[in-house]
C-alpha cells in the first residue's frame, strides 16, 4: 500500500521554474504605463500567460487585459519564442496637436515574437515585437473636458503591440 501511494506522488513531476512574473520597461519609459504579466510553463515548449496594463494619466489613458500562449522551440523561458493572444483595451487618447480626444474599446488578437536571455538563475531579459488586430468602437470629443461629440466610429484596426524590453523573475 505504501509503495502504491509513493508511486502516485512520484508520478507527478515537480519541475522548477514553471512560473514567472514580468514587466515591460518600454511601457514605463514611453507612456508611464504600469504593467505585469504572469506566465506558467506547463510543458517544455509551451507557456500560458495573463497580463494587464494600466495608465490613468498622461496623453494615453488605458487599461488592457490579455490572455495568451507562447511557444518556446528550445525550452520555456529561454531562447526564441512565438506567441499569440486575445486582448481587450479600453482607451482614451488625446491628440498632441489639437485638443481633440478619442475614447473607446478595442477587442482583438495578436501575434508576437522575440528572444529571452537568461541573466541569472531567476532573472531574464526579454526582447520582442508584435502586432494586434481586431474591432474598435470609439467616440471623438472636441476637448478632454467639454463633452462635445464631434465624431464616432467603429471598424477594423491593425496596430503595433508588445514592443518589449522586459525583465522577468522566474520561480
């Protein structure tokens, strides 16, 4: 009986470094956007992730939520990777040259690729770039505070996404 119980527990392989948390330095430097992504490696070549970004100030207010997966040809959290994700963004973008501001929602999917360089046992430097596309709905106002609507729209978009220079901590 004891041998059977021991066999059950040893059949589950306990792999080190399956969970990571990362942040993108480019988001902080360019727009001051706080961001965090949690990732779980469930096989040698695949990890799943959930991420969020939040910026309540500045010219581009936004909140972004994403779910995705990443394929690692060599090993999770090391080397080249390709990813795909679903993403939602609520945004408020002020024009830099006029007083106009647009706010709305974007829903879509994205792809990205990059490289993860191991700096130490638990720290990685991530480099990557991606695109996302989907559907958007927005309203444009004459100024950020007046509330006078000057336009609205909906349609398909393609935007750059995930310009990444990030740091990851791997457990």
